[in-house]
């Protein structure tokens, strides 16, 4: 049975618990082209999950988990040079 991640905003939890996930990771490489991205979406439209996905992708502390988190996704097969290259504090202040 497919598990639907209702009210789950953690990308890591979705991948580890085997929830259904619609892969939108191809947008990460496009996002890197923008100097100052702005996320404007209505309530309950996936902003927290998207930010969690970006955190997992860029966080150097999750470097060892990259294949388990992103192995079956578009960005896992086409990683950018910035993957796992920031500390968590850098993600907040950059």
C-alpha cells in the first residue's frame, strides 16, 4: 500500500519512511541560476517540504546519506557542483 505523506514537511522522513513522493528535484539546478529566489505559494502548497529538500541537498552533514535520500531522483542522477557543500549555518545566512 502506498503511504501518502499528509502534513509531513521533512524530505528526509519521507524518503526514510517510504512515503509517496512526486520528484521535483530537477528544479534545484534551475534554482541555482537565480541570485535571490522567492517562494510564493498558497498555504499547504509544499513550501516547507521544498525547503527541507533543499536543506538535505546542500547540507554537508548529509553527504553520507546523499545516495539514500536522492538516489532515485532526477537530481540524484544529475547532481550540481554545489551538492552537500554548505554547513547548516551557511544555509540559514546565505
